[in-house]
C-alpha cells in the first residue's frame, strides 16, 4: 500500500498530512512512528489525518498522531496546516471551515494574506479537564520535579498544558524540567510543558516541551495556553504576540468564558508517496 502525503509546517512545527477522504488510511502506532522517524521515514513532529465529517454540523474530522504513535486531542499549528491543505487540495472552497477534533469542534478561517486564524475554543482551567490530580482549581500549583519545586499554571486547550513563568526563556532548564513535568504523576495522561517569559503585557517568549515529541520549534495550543494563564493572572493584554523558536503567532483572548483566537502561517514543503 502506498499513500500520497504532503509535508507541511507551521513555524517549523512540522507535519505529514494524509488525505483519508480520497484514499484509505489505517495506521498502526508502529507505522506512525516509522513515518515520523527523521532518519528512516519522512520525518515530522505529528502525522495529521483529514477525514470525512461524522456530524452534519462539521466539514471535516481532524486527527493528530504524535511522533511516538499516540493519538492526541489537539494541535494548533497542525490546525492551520489542515486548513491550508483542504483548500489547496480542492477538498473545500470555503474560507471558513468547521472541524471535529478529539478535543472538540474548532473553526478555521483562511485570511486574504494566506495566514490562518483558528478559533481554538474556550480554555478550561478545571483540573478534571486536563486531567490534573488536584482537589481544587487554582491559578498556580506546586510540583516537585527533579528535586525542584516548580510552580505552574494549568489549562486545557483541548489538550493539557502546564505553563511555567521564567525570567529568561532561553536560559530555562527545558531539557531537564520539560520531561519531568510532561510525565509528572500529577498528570495521569501526561502534559505539555511550556516555559513563558513575559516581555510586556502584549509580548511573551515561549518554548514548549510537547508530550510524546520533545521540544518543538512551535506549539500553537501551547501559545494559547500560555496567554490564557498569563492573562488569567492579570499579567497580559487581550492581544499578545508570542515569539516561539520557529517564529511568531498572534493570540487574542478576551478572558474567561471566551474562545482563544490564534493567527499564524501554514506552509507546504513538498508532496510525495510513502509506504507505511
């Protein structure tokens, strides 16, 4: 069996995108790992599947597999690539697309300049939403990680995020603390670990260790989570520029009860055929 694919990226967070509407796609975790392998496969952070909708009020179903073969609920950079893919491949002619994900329904809008704006849904701070083993919701939690006490904010953006505020993101001990937070027993299903430096009310810098992947050049849901945590603490404005290793995203959030809006680029790199 051979599959047509497109290699894409959003700020360097890279994906293998598979059209599961025009071709039959059934991947095992081992096959996903082989595709994602940067030496023996195509190489990517995630494999994205474009599937037919399962409900009448959505246009597509969007599924995401991490490089370790596990399926996850949401990926913001992937969502922007998803929108560009379905438009560029003639699967839709609409500028606004409604997509079902494992983390809920999201809405994608292709802008006139080619960037994509995504309604990422309403941040959920309840510990049960991540899940996080905590008795009560709080703006800050203390974790014991590799001998240190790390203070985090925690929020679900359809997938779980722990956000650590640091004075200098480039000096943050991400290689040591990222895996420890991502696999901490307080998060039974794992968590994405973000390290946020607040430059000013409308500007942050961010690095993210993604569960099942490691540090990526960009993380869209991580950017949304960081802004949600920072704004909920009263430290950020409604519109925030998020500088990631791979580039910048614009995040807008009016506060609790409102959805987070993310705007950024999506780029096609090449197309090919693979044997999974």
